[in-house]
C-alpha cells in the first residue's frame, strides 16, 4: 500500500473569515437586547467581545447562521447584522456597518455628579469621596 502525498491547499483569495476576525476585539461583559429585523424582541444577550465589525455574545434565545438581527449597544445605539456562526448558546454577529467599539465603554451618565450615588462619584486627590 503506497503512501499518498498530502493534497496542497491552494488559495487564490485571502480567507474572508480570517480578515473579518483580524479586527481588534475588545473583551467586555455588556448586557444587550436582541430583536429580529422588524424590531420584535427576541431576548437578552451578554456581549463577551466587540470589534468594529461584529460581536460574540451568549444568548438566551436560539439562532441559526444567516439570521438577521438587531442589537442595542450602550453608547453605540441600534446595530443590525447577520449571524455568522452559532455554537450552543453563543453567536458571532457580523455588523452591516462598522461601529466604534470604544463608545460602548464610555460612561452613560450625563447629569451632575450630585445625582450619582457616593460610590460612583469621582475620588478627590486626597482619596476621599466628593460628597
């Protein structure tokens, strides 16, 4: 029985999925809501990482690759995209348009500091709470 040579893998074009994943990812835990294309709520999800091109999230609902979804991201707003992969309750969502992932990390409070509970107020240089 003769050994066969391994078949070489030829690529004329770069792997599209690899280039999508080349975007810098930002690890975080962010609660979000998921809706279908029409805006019908489909449940909640926890975003585990976020990039300008997509996200990975743990979802309470089941989805299939190819599903069109909308997610509400704090600091970014509503973003639409397509489910590119599914593993158990985790999905990869590719956005229709790039976003600024750092916007999801910005504080959302816009009122005066007096409206915040003491533990969220900025510490003074002396290390005491500004009350």
